[in-house]
């Protein structure tokens, strides 16, 4: 498959947890509140870049592409947002890696609070 696309309804307390893909992923804004896409980058101020995805009527960009291999996550600024994601080539689970909080904080310490917001707490080994 050359590509695929999904719709994603994000509610106020939802987030796209920090992950990375082996393919580019383009996010599209459709309706609701702006969405903040956070890309982790050791060279950026605060170790992350933030892109506000939203309506052109509000002066925001309605789409953004995250480059393959970039750790990223996203969250809505208010009650809800309807967004879409398109991957090319098509998404396959073998292309997906979920970020581990401790490793990400070690690599991007200045973004620790953002990483905590966009990752799950790791369970202690038993």
C-alpha cells in the first residue's frame, strides 16, 4: 500500500503518546481546538519544537509533516479536536516504536515535563 489515512478525535485529556515511525506522517486539522504537535530535538531550545495545528481562519497551519525517525506526540489545547494522520508508505505496526519515559528524559532532559505529559509512567520491574 502506498499510503493510508486515519481520523483521530482527541478529547481534552487525550494525547498521542510520544512515539516514532520509520515513515513520514502528515497531520491534518479538520475541526475543533488547535492541536500541539511536540517533536523532540536535542538541538532545539528546550529540546522540543512545538507546532500548533489549527484553522487557517485563526492564522494557524492546517497540516504538518513529522519526519521519519522523529520522536513526537500531540495534544489538543481545549475540549476536542478532529485531526487526521496520513502515512506514506502505509503505516505498519513494525514501523512504530512507543517512547519510554526514562530513556526520553535522559536524551531530552530540558523537555522532561512535556515528556511526562505525553508518556505513561513505567512500571517497576518485579
